[in-house]
C-alpha cells in the first residue's frame, strides 16, 4: 500500500476511522482497505494510461518498456491512448457535476411554476443578481424572474450561440487566452458530447488537440455546470453564512435517531432536514425511546447542508462504510456520486436502512424512493418517518461511537467572506499587498485508499497556514481540516504571524470552508473578483490549488478547469498519464506558456507545500510585492 505517512503503519490519521475499522475487522466485515489490498498489484498498464478498451477490436495495451506492442489494434500509439483516456475521464467528471447542476435548474423551474411544495426562492438578492447577469428585466416578480432564469440556464446546456454567461465574470485577458487556444466553452452538453465523439476510435488522433478539448469540457463544467449548481442551490436554499457546527463520527448521538445524508445534492437532504424538525415525527421518535432526530452529513451532501444549515459532518469519503459500523445509524439517505456500491451491503449487516432517491442512481439492496421536485417534501417526511420507526430495531449492544465531536465553523461563501471584509475584497488585497497574507490556496478533493486518510490534506494545509497562506477548502479535504481542528477561530494560533493577526482581527479561522465539490466554483469566482480588483489576469495572483488525495473523475475535471483558469495545481496522486512523455510534458510544462498555469504532481505534502509556497512567492515578486 502506497501510504504517504512516514510511519507506513496506518490507514488513517483519524482516530475515529481507526477505531471503527478495528470494530469492522472484529465483526468480520470487509471495508475499502480490504478490497484495495485484494486488488494488489493493480494494473501497471492502466496506471500509466497505456490500456484501451474503447472498442471491441481491443482491449489493447502498449508496452511501456518498448519490448512489446507500441500500438493498439487500430494503430493508436501511447500518446493517443493516454490523451483519449484522460479526455474521457475529464468529460465524465464534467458530466457528473453538470448533470447535478441540471437537477437544480429543473427544481428552480418547478418552484417558479408553483409545482414544488416545500421548496422556495430563498435568496432573492442572489436571484435578481443572476437575472441581471442574464440580461433580464429588473422589475419582474421573483417567480417570473426564476422561471426566465431557469429557462436561460437550460440554454447554457445546449447549442449556445455565443458563450457561457458565467465566463463573463473573468478578466478579458483570460477569455483572450481561451479564444487563442480554441477552448472557450460553448454549451455544457455540447463540450462533453463532442469530447466523447472525439475519443471514439478514428476521430481525433492528435494528443494535443484531444487535451485542448478536455480543457474545454472542464471549463464548461467550472464556468458552467458546477457554477450553475452552486448558484441555483444558493437561490433555493440560501447563500451560506458563517455557521458553527461540529465534525467527526462523534456527531452521531447514542440516544437519538441518526440519519446520515450522503452524496452531493442538496435537493433531497434539505427536505429531510425540514422533515426532521416536524413535531409529529419528533414525538414519534420520543415515543419509541429516542431523545430526538439527529442529522449528520457525509461527503458533499454533508458539505451542502453543513454550509447552509449547520448540520454536523460525520466524515469524508473513506468513512462512509465505517459510519454504519457504529451500529447507531437508523438510515443513510443518498443521492449520487462517491457513494460506494458496497455501502448497502454494509448496511445490511446492521439495522441501517439504505435509501436511494434518484432513478439515475440505484443500488442493489437499497430501498428506493423516486425523487422529483414535486414530491421532494413528501419524500423527506417519508424518509424521516421510516428512519424513526427503525430506531426500535437498533441493537444497542453493537453501538460504538468512538469519538467526541470537534467544533468547526463553516459557511464561507464568497458573499460571506466579502461581508466579513466590509463588502469589498479591498481589505483582503491590502493584507496580501502588505504581506500579512502571502496568498491563498484551495486545498480540495477526495480521500483515496492509496494514501493514509487525511494525511495529505492535514499536513499540506498545516504547512501552508504556517507560511501565512490562507487556505480555502471544499469537499472531503474540508472534513479532514475540520477534524484536525483548523476550522475554529483559535486555530489562528497555528498560522504564521501575519495570517494569525488577520484571522484574530476578523474572528475567522485560517482555513475557510467554501462548500462541496461543485462549490470549487466559489473559489474561482473569488479569484476572478480578486483579479478584477487588481486589474490582472488570474495567473498573476499569488494563488494555487491542491488535491492531495483525489480519486474521482470529477477531481480531474476540477484540476483541469483550475489550470485553464490560470491557477497552478498540485496533485497528490499522479493521473494515469505517465505512459506518454508528450502528454505528461504538456501538462507539467507545456500549458504554462499559453494559460499561465500548469500541473505538478507531488505525493509528499510537505514537498507540495514547498512547491506552492515557492509559486506564491514568485507571483508576489512578479506583482512587485515583497517576496520571501
Ligand atoms: Fe484497441 Fe484502438 Fe480499439 Fe482502443 S480504440 S481498444 S487501441 S483498437
Ligand atoms: S465527495 S468527489 S470524494 S471530494 Fe465531493 Fe469527496 Fe471527492 Fe467525492
């Protein structure tokens, strides 16, 4: 196992994970680490990107040592194979986020038409801001505005004549770079389906050309589908504001009905949250001997409801099976993405009910309820009701919640950050110019069993804040940081003297939680706002991104749109591209001349921190600011 921890002895740095993993072992239950071990050695061809099963003349593979075949049956060489594989990965990630965004848009339309009881237009200021951005008349009533906006957002998915609207948030210099490379995104679905077309056998066989379309698909996600998901979620459920909450498996309550919300979308989870406050359901829980109904999040659905409702977070990606091993979970409600197919199997070993809610995301052994905007509120009530009834089936002898919860503060949308600064990015820029804050870095992404859980996130972030670099986080990285205690105002003490002073003055932690995976768009929006205020393109900013423990296709897409937007990005796990020297060189070196940004791969978080600090100081120097 390729642990990044020097001790090489642990699966996780988190005590709750380790305790529950041991409980699973004692109970003879299989977890992700067992399956990971069983897969060793993993395929070296696939790891290098040198295998292809795009058509049934294959599967084919290329010998990286030059002794065996150097072309697939169709004649594809290593460069073509690697580029096609990466391109498909990016397209799949873009499709995932963007389809999630479409679900929000459909619900927005249903709300506007009065067909979605339980949902409402929550943030009217954001709604009218978006309506103005799309050129709508300012004096429309909210429902009419929402309807027009929903229809306009649907257009963003199709064959657009022109450009994706949100790209206009970027400086002109960035758009010119994209135009020169031919990567300005058109319709969201257009870019993704063109990517799949071009990677069919016998279409695009130029590795560079393929990678440019991969960047374009990623931009259609970052400045399209994902951004739509974030913005519409804010309209429907409120733009996040700082909120105190808690994190780790200790947020589950021994004496309450525990319901875990897992996946990525807020559409079902928000309805479950509403239903959990229903006095009749609370009374029923009490009648069955529970003290209340307790909700907890996992992964990015957890991030969505944490950011807006302060619902505590049980854990990140590698904790999803183990949360059930507590024996204290009455129901796990999932929507889609990052939900391991093994989870319902684990649930069946306990009394836990595992509910799927989307017709596009069904699991064997699950109880399925089919979500629509029209039935969401009723479904939320049904889910909570079944969870409450299930409390009676809990076996208290099997319950173990091996942690006390850690406090955290969440809810740092761009709007909330600017509000904390007095309404403009000015004070943040002043602190950067004065050198108190050297720069800002988005530390984002998943867990991956190839890496000791949270070791990469926590050690990278610790080193960055100690170097006076503000960290913005999303996704599973955000959970790791919160568990490490980085998300309370007192964590300012872990920061360097400059960042510490700023955090103290504002009463904020040195690591700001900006949300779920689609909410990486909040980070690039903040970058665009800072670049606009400074009058420079994004690649001039002292900023960077890192995904120390990424696993998913979506993370590959996020990394691509970050780089294409001008943000240097360090990956802790190498993508499957090393089989092509040309593709690897393009990603590590070639992109910079055209986009002002590039990728780096560095598994050691301390070395990654050194790379990033060096980059940030270099950008400061180029801006004429003091550099260390
Ligand atoms: Fe093999 Fe070419 Fe088919 Fe890929 S597309 S499986 S390399 S024949
Ligand atoms: S949930 S994409 S494991 S961050 Fe967004 Fe976590 Fe990665 Fe899924």
